[in-house]
C-alpha cells in the first residue's frame, strides 16, 4: 500500500490551518475596510460616476441590435444576449457594458440620498413639514422647469414634424402629480428616466418613518425590513409585471439599498467587513445568471462600488484631472439626469442609421457633450430663478 510522504501531509495541514484561520478572521470581522465618512467632494465624485453610468446606459440600451438589461426585472435571455455580444463582437464591449450594467448608477443616488439625510438627521430632530417643504423646493421646482422646457421643445418639434406624436398629456399630468408609477403603463412615460421623480418623493415620505424606527430598534430592524421587502419583490413583482407595473418603479423595490445608506450614515465611521465584500462580489457575479441573486444585486453593487472608491480615495488618484471632471458631473447630475432622456433622440437616430460600433460610441459621446452643455445652462437658469423666488 502506497503511503503519502510526511512533508506532503504537513503541507496540507498547514494550508488547511491557514484557510481556517482566515475564515475565522473574516467571520470575527478582524478584516474590515475602514474609512472616515465621505466628504462633499467624494460624494460628488461618486455621483459623477453614477450619472455617467446612467446617461451612457440611456443612450446605448436600445440601440440595434438590442441587448437589454435586467433593471426592473430579471430575464435569463438578456444575460445570454450580453454574453453572446461580448464574445462574438468584442468591439461592442463598451455598448454592451453600459447597456447591461449602466442602470446600476441609479443605486449610487439612492444610497447617498439615505446616507446624506442620516448623517444630518440622526442626531438632530427631523421636522417633517420643514423637511418635505425643503425637498419640494429643492427638486420639484427644478423638475417643473425641466418639464416646461420639454413642452417648449415639443412645440417646436411638432411644428416641423406634425405627423409624429410628441405630447402625451396624460403622462405629463401623472408625472407632474408624482403618481405615474402607480398607474399601469405610465412609469416610463413620457421620458423613461423620469420614473425616478415619483420614486424620490416616495422616498422622502418613507424616510422619516424609517429613521425613527431605526433609532428605536437599531440594526436588526434594517436587516429585517431589507429581507422583508426583498421577499415582497419576489412574491408580488410577477403579478405587477403582468399588469404593466413594477415594484422597482416604487420605493418598495429599493429598500435594501436605502437601509444600507441609513446604516452606514449612522455609524461613527465607515466599516465594511471583508466577508461582506467577498459575499457581495460573489452574489453580484451570480446575479448575471441567477434570479434569486439578482434580487439583491442593487445592494451588492452598492457595496462593491463603495469599496472601490474608498480604495481610490486613499490613493493619489483623487488628485487627478479625472476627479475634477467627475466632481463637475456630480454637481451637475440632477439637471443632466433630467434632460438626457429627451435630448438624445437626434443622436440616437443618427447612430441607428449607420449601426456601426465606432459611430455608436462617438455619437454617445456627442450626445453626452450636448446634454451636459444643455444641463449646465439649465442649472444656471434654475439657480437664477431660485434667487428671484427667494427675494
């Protein structure tokens, strides 16, 4: 009978012991990524990343051939089309990546909405009337201004393209009333990205109660409510989708990311155990092909993007020109978000005419540049109107 050499057994025991020690350290939170809380500039950098992901996703995601994205619901064939595109047409990598993953940029804004408010209100009283009035003045007036410009551009477009339907007046009404995501077929009308507007005001209604319950029941409450709403999505979203609605158009589909923002915002510093990073990476990778892992992919993506930028903020990368550009986009993110959806149309049509990968990429950059210039001018008009309104 053949026996193993003694030194091979010792080596195996050494590696087994090393793995056990590592796992024990992970489970005991000895390996933890730590950082001070995000500064204003760092928040703007992450928002800059988020808005670029969103704008480029909005441009690329319905170019022919359509790949699709698992944004509001999961479909295995979408993941398969993404894989086939990257494998068969490497030149399409940029378009495919932003198409499939770009929508996750929204989660950065959802996280920082909860994180920023928690940093402010966790230790000082939140007066709901003043809180909501401030949010209305900060966002809703800007939305109405953008809506007016959309209507004005629509009137100009109608004058030259009378055979094309430009206005969807009922959709504009539901959007202005902030109830469109509760009406079948209206969440993405008349401009797709605007589904976020009713959502964010639902968040502002939901947040004070969430914060109060968190302050009373602490972390266990956040874990339980995050699990509960993930299960709720799994149970009722098929029914909602069958009726032309979706839980992810609403506050209820994003509770886990909001809970993460509250949890991290309430701590003295940012601490993310390495085991959570490993789990997030594993589950996010699985979410490409697994519908159950996809249910929490918003959460796992958010953990991963925070870790990447915590590492970047601790390096010299934060001194680069790219950082200044991201801060610029982060500062402009709301207005750019509001206008990119309807300004991309002529650029999109041009790209569709040629349907060549390098023309798609150049046209996407041209659309981004034009939308950025328009948003910059709009932000200055918005600021001037606010000064007049205040005075």
